[in-house]
C-alpha cells in the first residue's frame, strides 16, 4: 500500500529532471499521474516509466502561461480522472543575464512561465479541491527566490513570487482543508551541472555545507512528504532542499 493509493497527481514540467523524478516518486507510492509539458511527445519517457510502476498515466500538451489552455487541460484531467488530489507546479525556464542587458522579452518569458503558470494552474485546479474539501498543492520555487543571484533578476523575481503566492494560497484555502507549500531547491545535479568545468563545480560545492550537489530525487522526496498525509498539519511553508546553503 502506498500513501497515494487512489490519488490523482498532476505534475507540470514532467518531461525530465526534477519534474520526472517527482512524477516517478508519486507513482511509486501509488498515485496515478496526469503529466503536463509544452509538448506531449516530450513526456513519453516519463510516461513509460510510470507505466512500468503499474500506474495509470495520461499526457497533456499545454503552455502553462496560456490561461485558456490551462483551464482546458485541467478540465480534461478532471474528465479523464474525475479529480485532482495533488497539484505540483514544477514547470520553469531560465533566461539569464545581467539586469542592465536583460530584455523585456526575457523578463516577461520567465515571469509568464515560472509565476503566471503557477497562478493559472492553481486557480484552475483548486476549485475541485475546495469542493471535495481536500487537496495538496506543492510549488517548486528555488533558493534563488530567497537569496537572489547575480544574472538572474527575472528568475529570482519569479521564484520569490512563487513563495509569496504559496503562502497566500495557503491562507485562502486552509478553511477548505486544502494545503499549499513550496520547495526551494538549491544546486541539483543535472546534465547542465555535470557539464560545468571542474573548477566551477568545486566553487559551487564550497557554498554547500553538505559538500555535495542534490539530486532530483532529493527534491522529489520532499515533494512527496508535502503532498501526502504525513504533512497534514503543514501549510504555507517553504522547505529549502539545498544541502544547507540557506539556513
């Protein structure tokens, strides 16, 4: 028996990396999955792995920054699965650059996906959760939203916004027994970090008290905790998954 037996989880940005790890963690603990990404074909690998775990999975192509598309996707998921018990807003992009050189388009693109997307999916999915008076929303933020980072003004603003948004949603939905929390990952080992020069990686590790990069699975474990009943008295919180970079 898994803690998510009989539960339906919707995960955005589920094609790879952290999003894929979250989907597989929830499936491994019994959830059926609604996977969302910009292109449905990107989700084939994740969907195949979910099926190997014996869980039902459906894939949806959606631009998370498009309100009409998000509303139609949530309606489709609720029609296919009857309900959404867990929403994980993971979809995100970066368009880094120093502020003095950052274009308005790069600012808008990051805010639209990383922050507006969270707003749109939360607003669309929370109605069903409020009606059945149960549900858990987990938003993937970043420690950059807590401490900032040179060259990432747009990303920092978007993730800081996700944190403030999560706290407000938690306050608004608490009376309906719907919880909302955020996870703020630090340096997570991905293909991108693996490709960095050794001296750059060493410098990054010097800022991490645990002296190691995190893994997508480290983030997924925290998401599963926040999404499940074990955290039933936890809402409006931000858990930094960063090896101690933020204390």
